C-alpha cells in the first residue's frame, strides 16, 4: 500500500507570494511583487527573499519563534539551494526534498506522516519557483531569446508555506498516495504535459483503488502542472485506461494566466499547486472533498543532453474542508 489515511493532521495556516506575471493572471493574491528581482540584485536572492517572506509571516502570525519542530520542502534550483539558503542560521530541523513540481505534495506527505505518527505535533512545508532561475537552468536564459514551442509551459514565480498541526481546524489532510516513477519514453523537455500526464493517471488510479473510492467521491480534482495540453492528455488517459469521468476537474497550471499573457500552455513549477490551492480553492469555500495531484518531471539538463527519456512522478493529497 502506498496510500495512507490521516486522523489528526490539519492545515492551520498558509502563506504565499506571487510574481509579476502571476499578478496579471486570473487569481488574486495577498502578497505580490511586480519585480522579478524583488528589490535584490540577483534573481537567486529574489527567490530566497520570497521564501523568506512566507516563512517569516507564518512564524510570526502563529508565534512559533524557535518552536518549529520540523521544516520540509525544496525548490527547483540545483541541490535545492534556495530553500537551504532561506533557513540558514534559523536553527530549525530541516528535511530537504526534491520531486520537481511535485515537491509541495511530497512535503505535505512527509510532514503529515511525522504528525500522524506522533513524532512531532506540527511543522512547516515550503516551496518556490522563479521564472528567470528555472528557465535558465532547464531551458535557456531569457536573454538568449530562444523561441519556445507552442506546447511548452511558463515557469511560475512565487513561494508558498503551509503550517500543519495535530490541532483540529476546518481543513484536514485526510489521506495521501505516494506515486511511482513513470516513463513513457518522451525525450522532449519542452513537452512537460505529455511527460507527466501518464504518472498523474497512474497515481489517481492507485489512490482510488487502494482507498476503495469512486472517481466522483471528490467534489474537485486538480492536477498541477500539466498545462492545457497535458490536462487533455490526462483526461484521455484516465478515460481510455480506467473509464474515469471526473465531474469536476481542472489543471492548476492551465488557469493561472490569462490567454493574452503569452504563457503558452500555462504555468509550471512546484509553487503552482499551492498558489491555486491557497488563492482560489480554499477561498471559494464551495468544495468539501478535494484531491490534489501534484506532478513532477524528474529530468535535468545532463540527462536530456544524453538523449535519455524523461521520467515523471505524481503524489496525491486529499483535503477535507468543513
């Protein structure tokens, strides 16, 4: 079994910040920046500062001070450097994680298991991505001016932090499924939707099968970050392979931006899922049972240059809202 039910894990608080293109999109955010550099000289420092803002606000609002029992999370930059530099000298126990754009759900699962097992009472999950940082690392620097393929995605700029606890709130982390690594032989690093849709379909099936649930047990199912093309593939796969027809589904990456923003298939990055969760789904207050399928492409530039196919992973987290 790779699925788990939780009895005493709750989302107590959360914080996010969105970047300059995200501000122009379809969602409304409490914390924003119109500057990719966020007042810093280097884009790496800008992303660290975004994480720092989210983490500091959670700690201050909940009066945690030096009482953070565990922080888990990661980012896209080599060896999760952004997250590591964010927590330097904070004296907080830290587990650094990397599952590409599935990192946020991975963080929630790790944290939830620590809390459910009563090893800790609470902890923080954190992640971020930055368009200029990630595009330079995985594709080409923006200044290079390389033309993009129509099926590519646009790296989302932002950061997010979640505070999980065993103290009951109106938002419960109800269950989760750890997904397997899936590789359909796709070698095009621009085609992330096609790379990740198969793993999203497999994890969804595993989650429903192991927990003995129907596809429409959930009021809402979201994936992230497949993009517009990827979500079409996902729907075709689950219909073809499992005969699933979800009554209410969308991909988080496909709704972040407006059509005139030239972001191709939509957003990408580990911050996509929490931005949509915190700034749309939980604000809507119309869904009680929510399944989040966070998708990640497990490639790097070396393996792409070696002409290796690209594996992917998806982790599922179920949330119940009272």
